[in-house]
C-alpha cells in the first residue's frame, strides 16, 4: 500500500511535460540573450548593455509607463464613483454594467481600433495625433472589464450603505465620504485593477501599431526585426515586467483569495 | 454620468462605425458589396486560416490543459503542486504578443537553441526551424498562452467533481473508465466546451504574436486589417471595416453558444 501515497505516474508525466513546455522557451531565450552578436557564441552580457545604453529603450518605456499611469488615473476617476453610485443607489444597473464589461471581449482590439481610427480621423490633433489622447482613450476601454470586475468585487465585500450613512451623519460631504471612507476600504481592489491596467498598457501592440504611436511594444518589435540577440535580452526584460505586475496582483489580492487574471490585450 | 458618456464615445460609436462602415460604398450610400467580397479570395482564405488556427489551438490546448489541470488536482498529487501551477498559469497566460514570438524564435527558430541542439547534438532533422514561420509555427506558439488559460478556466470545474460521486460509482461496481464515461465527462462537458470557446476567441482576436512571428506571411484576418492601416494593399477603406465586422460576427456567434453552456456548467458548481 505504500505506493498509493505517491503521485500517479501519468499525472507526473503530464505535469513534467507541461513544466518543460513552459520553461523551455524561457531558458532558451536566456541562453540566446547571452550569445555574442559578433561570433554567435556564449557567453557575454553585451546584449543587455546594448539595451541599457539604448536611448529609444528608455524613451519608449517611459512613454508606455506614463500612458499606463494616465490610463489608471482616468479609469479610477471614471469607474470608482460610478460603481459606488450603482452599489449605493441603483443596484438594478449592476447587471447592465457587467454586461457592458463583457463587450470588449466580443469586440477585440483589432476591431475596436478600426472603428476608432475611422471615427476620430477628423478629430483635433491634440487628441488624434497624441498618444496621451487617442491611445489612452482606447486603453481605458481595454482596462474597463478588469477594472470593473476587480472594483465590483471590492465594493461587494464592504457594507457601502452603513459606511455612507455613518460618514454622512457625522457631517461629511459626498466627496469626503468617497475619498476618506470608501476609497481606503477598496484600496486592495483598486490596486489590483491598476496592476492589471499596467500589464495591459505595457504590452499592448495592436492599437499602438495601427495608429502608429511608438510605445514600448513597438520598440520591441523593431529590435526583433533588426537585432536578434539584444531582442532576446529585451524579451526577458519585458517578461519581467509582466511577472512583476502579475505577482504584485496576486500579492495584493491574497487576502481576498483572488487568483490571477488573464489580460488579453497583448496578443 | 461621465461613465456612460465615455462608453458611448469610445465603445458604442466605434463599434457602430465598424458595423455601418462595412455596408457603405466608396461613393457614399449603402451596399452589400464589401460583405459579399469577404466570401471571395483572398478574404475567404484568411477567415479559413484564422478559424482553423483558433479551432486547432482551442481543441488541442483545451485537451492538454484539461489533462494537466486534472493531473495537478487529482488525489495523491501533493497540494503545493496545484498552487504553483495556478500561480504560474496566471502569469504564463499573460505572456503573449511580441515577446512571446521572440522567445520562440530563440527556441525553435532557424538558429534557435532547441533547433540547434536537435541538429548538432542529436542529429535529428525533423525540425529545420523555418516551420516556425508557417501556420504550424503560429499554432505551436499560440499553445503557450492557450494551455495555461485552459488550466485556469477548467480547474474550478474539476474541483466540482465530488469525491463522493467517485466513491459511490466505485461502490456500485463501476470501473474508472465507466466513472468517466457516465459521470465525470457528462458533468464536465459544458465547462470543457465553454472553456474551449473562450480559447477560440482568445486565438481568433490575436494579432501581435502572428504579426511578429511571420511578418504577415500567414494571412489571418487581423493581419489583413492591419496591413490596410499600415499603408497600402486595399484601396477601399470600407473593406477593412467589413473584415472587422466579419470578425465581430464570428465572435458574437461564439458568445451566443457560450452563454447557455456557462449556465449549464453552473448547475454543478458548489
């Protein structure tokens, strides 16, 4: 009977195969990134130093990061009061918004960008020609489902009515209630949504490519086409950004037992 | 509410623009010509390729993901394996697009590490590396995000298979095969099909990965749409909208199948 304590052989086989398939590309990319550009032999960190000393790398990563911050700020300003108001006053509207949050799954980025480009071609150039306008407008929509589901879960876990009544009977205004009472209570949910938005914006290629804004993923693609070994180094750095965002998300959500989420924007 | 104004401006109006634009002609006025064109080459072929890649990776990724998830959850597998697998799947399912394509070029491309290893150390010539830039290659790369997504989606459904059912079946004299044939699979089936539809949509909407991997030589629909906005190829802007409209129709049909499946799957949820 001793053998019954151990893992079934077929289960071990499947798990091993999965682990191999997951890790092989990562290990290969690491080995690839350590090869020398001139000789194609291992091992040198020249590729990493090429990336670090590349001005475009810092420039585009800064743009993408600022775009992510802007997306997060606008999303929070837009969605927190709305979801608060829906939970407090019109719970009937909740399914409607939940349904709206599913639309970005049926209308993928490649379809959305076609509509946006055609619709806003004639818009003023401060909006249409600037990533801070056009791109962020699209990214807020991409982030909407993730922000909504994470904020909605946050609001459901607190007693919105009691908190609001207590705050208002002590003389607080709506704004004070929202900022000083509600916000601290949904901080974990807001952070989780923000990390998801960060991961989306840092990896989004489709919309940026079709509207020709030079963000970090476009720089990555440019290096892919021109420099094989530095591209591998850059790829690992980009994976590290995704890792960091997803692991922070798990860390923030651990208290509520939340699992990871899947961001479809980067495909 | 500013929220509703925002969704109208940046969600409904663009979606409406695609739908209306698909039926507009270059001279103004409405026409079915653009949509009719979709049923001719090369567009018909693009839809076929897109649907084929999505279906193959959804079914294979779905089956493999199911097997891996079950291997991690079944009795006798240590508990920690499951939490490691879910955490890792959560991250791996988000690896996509440009970096993923590059990682596979470094692994299975012509000078990739695995390709070189097979050729120089094992003297195997089954994989030359150029295959990575064909349809098969795109499918192999897509599996990298399809598999973990399946694991994430199907794990809760496998949890729902109660231990008592298996014990009851065994007490009544059922073999493990009979348990799966008459209890396990029928209960899991709606969840499996629903998850595969999600996987299909996931692959169908993908653009960056295939674009970066094949630089446009595998003609899937998103790449044709992208080619139009990057300059040339099409002279009729409404054709791009018609192509996008076609994608929307395929995904909407998938959603319509998905919703009742989801409802059925929820029946056995704890």
